[in-house]
């Protein structure tokens, strides 16, 4: 025993000697180096405002460069005039006073990115907000980046399943598309976005939820919800809440997009939700007014269009040559009393590839999700829809369009012919089918089954308030008896004649 | 009192020009008065700078070493600068 111990001790001694030798060598090397002479760019703070400082000096600073104040507080140059430089402060600006020195760091703002971000809640600088370990990564991505050009892009033709019947059938969203979710407060905008995240569990899509200017309590609820449905494993939350400075709120969506670009460059499909861009525009307006930029319509600065267009343009689908990844953007805009013609809504509507319009009246009438099918569009449309869905949704669209026309018309007529009654009946049933409880996304096959039943008239004889029950029973039976059918349709994404026959058999047992 | 806009713009122009002129000067800060040999050594070391317009100032708060300023550019070779960098590093580790 004693012999062993001394042997171990010997080995230990030799090892530590080697270590000490190495230390001495590196120290010697460092001492031999001559002190580097670096010419620094220095500025002096002349004015401090809410989250923004104005500086003198800094003659050779670049737009977007980072500045370092005392105690390591970092600023970001966003304004340059003949005499002064304006910078937003990322962090605690109460520490900075007039006369303080600021040093230009010579590089632009970037966030650390890595796979470790999955399942985390971070602020726009990549610092954790969930009490977890700091995200260390050698790879950083620039927050402001020019969107990929035409050559690197590819047509959007792969569907992104939201799991919401009304959207997947009528307003299909493709991977790489930008689809706006717009509506008044309390109409279920965030719910649609969260349901979409929940549905990506089996779809191999990384989801980034960017909360801008929201209540901390709401963000906490969202995190809890995602954890409950085990959706945090493939999600990242970037949050700049209402308590954070406007600078953070302004940076949040760009930062979220930069994180998305990291995963896109790895060939993955990414979904980014910006909740919401109205508050983002507000924060930019506040910054611009403090910087004394000329105010335009609704006191927004002149470049408020570019503010959102440069962000949403970064959503794209890359060609296979460049990895084939994609970023799908779901920006959210809150309107006041359904006013779509306000400044920010019209801007973002014109930037995006379509919008999902949610209405208070529909919401109160019990149609949830409260999607106004007439005003909602997807400019990518059918190219981003699976064949199975196209087969059933084509008829559905027609049914609904005819129903809308006739419903408005038939209010004044007392006697209706059989044909009209049939259309009206079908329309009410299809409208019922479009209803869906929140946090319960459906798979492609489940959606197809219900819509097939509706378009083929199996619901015509069922009373309106029994339709929900029928749907639940159908789903239960499909899970019990039609497991194979669900699997084949979900995999092949086509509805064969045989599949249809089998579905018919199952539905007939219910009716 | 209303200020004549003409006077105001002239004044602004004058001040800007003054600042511009000042920027051409090189300021050298040192904790004690440098003798000619030291000055020559500095000039030799930084021969890419234009030393025709140079001002040598004394500032004992920098403790040791020198600081060379030209416009907003600054080369900090003072003990004070090194120490504040060190305190910053310690603060970050903390």
C-alpha cells in the first residue's frame, strides 16, 4: 500500500512540475512582448436622456459601432450629426453622467449563438433571463445584417403546419414566408402564434418567440405554457419586456432574427414570432424623438418603413446550394378598433406576404380563432399546401365563399329555394368546423378527416351545436381504429381513393 | 432677448472652426515637465504624426507615463490608464 502511495505521489509531482514549467514559459513569453500602442477613439458625454446619450468627439466612429462607458456599460451608435454622436445604452444608463469618457470598441453589435440557446429565455444581448448558466459561444452573429439576395433564395413551397384548421386550409403558410397576424387586443393573436409553436413538435422546426414591450407576467405565462406542452425543447424566447429600456426593445427583433439565421445557416427550418411590432415601432419612435429627428405621420420618423422592411426581408428560404434552411416570420400587429388603415398596420401589411385578420365581433360571437376569412390572405397560397389539404380545402373555400354571398343576400328574403337552403346549411356547418379550442393543434390527417366530412356533406344532417361533439368523437375513433390511416396520410400527405374509402367507412359508423 | 439668427449661425461657424483648428494640435500629457531629450524620443517614436503643432501639458493625475491626444484619437500609455483597465477587468471577473 505504502509503495503504491509513493508512486502516485511521484506521478503527481512530475505532473505538477510540468504544469508549473508551462506557466513559467507563458509568463516569460508575455513579459517579452512589448506593450501594444493602440490609438483609441474617445468621446465625451455631453447629454444623457432616457436610454440615449449624446457625445462629443468620436470623429472616426462608424454607424452601428459599439461604445464602452465606464463600468463596462455598452452603447450602440445610431445617430451622427456634424457636431455630436448619438448612442443608445444597452444596460443601466443611470450610471452615466455628463463628462464621462466613452471608448469606441471598433466592432458592431452581435449576439452569441449556439445550440445551447434551445429551451432558454434570453434578453436581446443573449444574456440569460431564466436564471440558468451564461451562454458561452465562440460564434457570434451580427444583429443587423443585410438580408440574403435573390441568388441565394428559393421559392416558398414547403408548408408550415400551424395545426389550426382555419389557417392551414384557407390561409396556408409556407416555410420562408412572412405572414402578419393582425387584430385588436384580446382577439387571440398570441394564441395563434403559440399554437403554431406547439404544433412544431413533430415538424422539426426551431421556434423563436420574441416578446417586445410585453408585461413580464405575460412572458412568464407563455414560458410556463410552452414548458407544460414540452415545447421549450425546440424553442427560444427572446424577451425585452416593458421594464427594459427602449434600446433593448428596439434591438429585440433583430437579435431574435440573428439567432434564427444561425440555425437557418445550419440548414434548419426556423419560425420566428415577433410579438408585437406595434410596440417595436413605438420604441423606435421614442428613440427618434429624443434624438430630435424630424417627426412624420403619427410622429413616427421617416425611416419607420425601413425599420420593419429590413427586419422582415431577412425571412427567407435558402436554396439547397446554400444549406436549404428557412426563416418563417410571423409578425404580430395590434390595431385600435380594427383600424387597418393606420400607419404601422398598412406598412407591415404591404411588407408581408399576406395577413391573418382577427376580429373582435367574431371572437365575441364564439368563432375562435376569430379569423376573418374574407380579409385574410396568403400571397404564397396553394403552392405551400400539401396535396391532401388542397384536395379538401379547394371545395371548402368555394363553399364558404358562396355561403358568405348568400347569407348577406338571404337576410331580406323570406322564401328560399332548396338549393339556397342547402348552401346556407353547408356554410353554417363549415363555419362550425373552423372553430378550434386553443392550445389544441391538430395534425394534418386529423384536419383532413374533419374537413373531408364537412365538404362531403356528412355534417349536413347534424345539428349545429352537436358538431363539436361529432368532431371530438371522430378524433377519438381515428385514434382508436384509424391509427394506420392517420399515419399514412401524415406521412404521404396525399389522400388516395383507398384512403378516402377507409375514412368514409369510419365516418359512416358515427353518423 | 431674441438672438439674431445671422449672429447665431456665425457664432456656431466660428466655434466649429475653432474646434477644427484645435483638432490639428497634438496634446501630450505627462506628470512632470519633459526635457528636450524625452520630447525628441517621443517625436522619433511617433514620427508618423505631424509634430509642428504640439502642446506639452502637465497633468499629475496620470501618475506616470504619457498620454498623446490628437482630436478624438488618444494613445494612453499612462499608469492611470493601465490601473483603471485593471480595475475594470477585476470588476468584470467579480
